[in-house]
C-alpha cells in the first residue's frame, strides 16, 4: 500500500501539490508557446530603428555623400538581433527596457553594420549584396564604404559617451563594446577568417574564429543590456556566457544558411563560403553534423538561462529560433 493512502491529509496535500504543479507546468507551456518570436523581434527592431533614425537626425555636419551612405546602410533591413538581445537582457533584469538599453542597442547595431560594410569590401569577402540591396561599395564607392564604416564605429562610442544616463555605466559599456569589436575580438576573428581562407581545415581554428568574429559581439550585446539594468556580477556572468554561446550558434547557422538558403532568402550572396574556401562548419563537419552542432549549442544557451526561469522565455525562444533560421 502506498504510504500516502495511509494519511488522508497528506494524500490531499500531495494531490493538491501535484495538481498545482501540473497546472503550473501547463501554464508554463502555454506561456512558452505564447512567445511569438518573429513578432517580438519585429517590435524590438522597430524600437531600435526609430532610435537610430532619431540619432541620425540630430547629427549635424556630416558631408552629404557620407550622410547618404550612412542612411543607406542603416535603413537597410537588418534583423537587429544584437539590439534585441540588449533590450531583452535589460528587461530580464529590470522588468522593462530603458533608454540606456535603447541607446546601447543602437550603438551595437552601428558597430555591427560597420563590420558588414567592411566585410563586403573587395579586399575582404568581396560581396556585392547585403541586406537585399547592393553593398555599400557598390551603391556608392569603395572609399565611401571604408569611410562610412569608420564613421559608424566612431559614432557608436559617441552615442554611448553622450547619451548614457550615468558616467560609470557609460565607461563600462564602452569597454565592453571596445573589447568585443577590437583587435582581440571581432577584428581578430576577421583577420584569422581571411588568413584561414583556402589554408586550413582545423576545427580548433574554426571555433576560435567564430568566437572572435561573431560570438564576442553577442556576448557584448547581453552585457550591454545587463549594464543598462544595473545587473549584479552573477547575473552579468550568466548573461555574458549566454551571449557568447548563442553567438557561436548564430555563426554556425550563418555558415549553414550560406549552403542551404538562396541569395534572395539571405539578402546576400549564397554559396560564397565554399567558393572562397572559407573555414566553416559545413566545410569541416558537413551539413548534417553542423546542424546538429548548432542545435546543441542553442540548447546549451537555453540551459545557461535556467536560473532566470520563465522570465527568460523570449531569450530561450530566440536561441532556438536563430539556429533554425533560413536568413
Ligand atoms: C551577419 O549578421 C554577419 C554575421 C556575424 C553572421 P546578421 O545575420 O545579424 O546580419 P543582419 O544584421 O541581419 O544583416
Ligand atoms: C562576418 O562573417 C562576421 C563579421 C562581419 C564580423 P561572414 O563573412 O560569414 O558574414 P556574412 O556571411 O558575410 O554576413
Ligand atoms: Mg567575412
Ligand atoms: Mg562575409
Ligand atoms: Mg557568412
């Protein structure tokens, strides 16, 4: 006989707890299902796009050609994933997004956009299409693309210096962004990506490139949101690791969709990595194993968020969606 049936009160309590747990699990699932990640991302993209447009409007003294190039690359339909991570990490800690997070989101999207403008140059990946339009150097010219990239990178730090509400937060944000984008971060990744082209099949090197060229900027996005919300050390550590892990998965997925999506889906030239002999996950592990890797990495990112429970539902959904995307 089950011990619970010997104690009617205990049994009643057990049943109540069981039912409560079951109810809350169903409610959780309902809540998880309610995250419409596409819609949620569009909302965040709209918010950061408005912020970027407002910032650009305030700026004076930019030569017309450069201003046109900046408008052109910033108005193009980027997914704004890094901005969304900033805003959602802030919301996770503070319960809502704040203006510091919005400014930081605009800043990191500017740094990211600069990296794409330069990445597409003939001296780098030589891609004529970006975000569904001619790349900056095709729509304008190479010198303008170089200078527009320089401008975007510089503007990002001015935005943080000028607009963040608290000087200590601003300094922390600048450091996080500079470390992620700098010579031991994204630029290291870009240098090594080019060096490995037609020259390496090493999985360690591949991992290192992806961590540097992409994952560190995702880590920075999460940290910017955490700083905007005044997160404590433990929360920052957890979110930083989430960002880094998600960023790695994101770049593995980028390698995968270069193989499996079309140029019109991607808004950039498909199939270029293999043609250029890039060191990618599909090149080293094959397509199927790469997909499995991407999913495992996304699950790892989801698991890192466990301490936050359901409050992190949207970030968890984002992690799963990003490795299964087609663009
Ligand atoms: C492309 O980034 C470059 C990578 C680091 C993979 P995204 O795929 O986020 O590009 P946009 O901003 O949506 O155009
Ligand atoms: C780009 O990696 C990473 C950065 C821009 C830092 P890729 O070269 O694979 O990006 P796409 O595929 O051109 O967007
Ligand atoms: Mg590249
Ligand atoms: Mg490229
Ligand atoms: Mg790519």
